[in-house]
């Protein structure tokens, strides 16, 4: 059994994929990539790579509030 684990900046486990006995590595990697993209790890990395101005921060939080309200 093999586990693929994704971490965030604070090294907390955000996503985890367990590979089954007869499952191929390629399908497990596809599942892992899908879970990582859904959890927003890449968005956090992009956001933390450069300085975020107060206007950008405001717009991002506004967008998050709109998204949360739609759910």
C-alpha cells in the first residue's frame, strides 16, 4: 500500500490518496492531482508566492464570500 500526501505551507495534511492492491500508480496520481486541485493547495501557493496588495486581498476575500454565499 502506498500513500500520496499533499501538504500546505504549515505542513498540515490536506489531501491523502491510498493506492489499492490492484490499482495502477497512474490512476492514483490522477486522483491525487484532482484532490489537490479541489482543495485549493495550488491557489494558496500562487497567492503566497508574491506580495498581495490590500486591493488584491480585498478582491480575493470578496470573491470567497460570494462563493461561500452561493453554496
